[in-house]
C-alpha cells in the first residue's frame, strides 16, 4: 500500500487560504444576488394597487420651427427648448395594463413686455400604459394616448405682435422606467413624442420628465 506524502505547514496554510477565499467569494455572491433580487427582481405590493396619481416635471424640445403669418408678414419662432409639467392618473385593470389620463402643459420663450417670443401647448389625453415585464421593483413601460391639444405662439416687438392659436386632435407615445420606493410610492422617468396634427401647421415635440406616482386604493 502506497503512503500519501505528508503535507507541509506551508501547503496546509495555502489550502486554508484558498478555502477562505472561496468561502468569502461564495458569501459575497449570495449577498450580491439577494441584494439585486431585492432591488429589481422581486414582486412588490404596489403593483397591485388599483389607482395611481402622478405628477411630472421636466423639459420639452420642439422638433420644428413655428411659422406665424399675418397678412403678407411671415415670422418664424425657433424656440427649441422649454419646460413641461403634467398631472395624471392611472387605473390598473391588469398587472400588465393601466388605463391612463393626463393633463400636460409645455411652454417656452420669454415675454418682457416690449418684446415677446413665446410658445405653449396644453393637452388633455387618455390611453393606456403597458408593462412588458412582471411586477418588480424596477419596471419599464410603454404607453400611448390620444386627445385634445391647444397650442399658442406669439412673436412681437412693442405693439406689433403676431399671435396664432389652434386647437387640434393629437397623440402622444413613449415609455419610461419606474422604481418602487415603497409599497405606495414610485419614482420614474418618462419620454414622450407628441403630435398635434392641425395645430400651428403641424406641431411636433418631445417631452422628457421625472415622475412621482402615489398608489391608492385596495389591492385587486
């Protein structure tokens, strides 16, 4: 029978360090996996609340210049960047589908009394928000709405102003990501493309906002 060679003190220490490192890596892996699961992988109660109230604020970007005409005078307003705010509500009909409604205001420009170059667009729309993934702490969504848009633009110096206002049917479509802070509070970001077909010769712009949602009502 062949005898196994005895391990030296240095070899035993090396094996001990290897086992310790492997054990530490295993613990770190389990802790990381549990942290990631708690962050974005596990189901959360807030996804089941039926109502959600939403407040949004951010920026808007006009995708085209606005041309204003009066008699034989034509002026272009090239306001590209402005602000955006919205108040909305959602009603969950399924864990993957919310019905939504939103009032949104978008504005740009400045009016200093003797000169003005301003633009605003208001909208009241309704539609749906779709969640492609199961309920989790971090959840992306896609949405679309249709409804009423009103846009107004003004350019002028002293009393010589050109002002145009239109009402139009319009749409918006976009998406975002929600992060559930708690069972009732959600924070998120959103980006939407807007098209008011008959307003100001065809108005197109993009809004990007930060949103706060509060879930209300009993769980389904």
